[in-house]
């Protein structure tokens, strides 16, 4: 089951159905805008087996240029998405689906740029590192208990942890670049 009332925070146990739901949504998105898209990735906590998450499917849509965003808005709207613009994050265009409970978040970004280089590597790191996954799980549960009706505070509470992991990943990757 997916969906969560806007502004609320509820963490539920990992559900293997999330991957199937992503795959079905990926096919819909690909049929609508695939000719403009370089990649469609399942990101966020629902993309990490074993990790509890808000029951919302996060999808990163990788473009070659943000100049392609305007031509994607209408087809995604036809799929039920609402376009939110950058919504506070430069170089990312954001869409939501589901009312009153959000079921999907789309993050439209440029492959290789900063936003893409945070969403995908963080997901992959959690998938490969059980200790980090356990630490993140504990943090998310604590924040969800503290901020059940304050999504911004919940998100802000995760930021330092996420940024520390991303800094660590960049240090590991720098010599190989």
C-alpha cells in the first residue's frame, strides 16, 4: 500500500511491492516522455530493500538538459502528476501524484549534475552498506516519532546524515575521476 497525507510523516516497514509499483510507474512515464529521458530510477527509501519508509514512491527522471522540462509537463500531467516547479531545490523540477494522499514524487534532474549525483549514489550506498542502512533507519524512526506532522522538520533532521554520507562518497570517488 502506498500513499501519505501531505505534510505528515509516517514510516512503515519495507514492502517488496514498492519495487513492482515503481516498475509499473516507470513504464507509464517511459511511454509518456521516454524519448526525452536518459534514465528513470527508483530512489528514496522505498528503493532500498529492508528500509522502512514513508509509503511514497520517489522517482528520479534523468534528463540531458533542463530545457526538456517544459515538454514533459503536459504528458506527466495527463498521467495525474502535479507540477511544482523547482519547489525549493535549484536544478530539480518536482512533480507529485495522489490526492489527498501523495503516492509518488518525481524529481526531474540532469544526469551527472548535483541533484542526480545525490539521489542515486545515496540509494546505492544504503543498498550496499547494512550498517549505514541501520543507522539511517534508526534516525528516520526517531525523527518520525518527533515530527509526525512536520515533514519539513523530518527532512531537515535527515540532512546532516545524508550530507555526511555524500561527502564520504565524494572522497572515495575523487581519486578515480
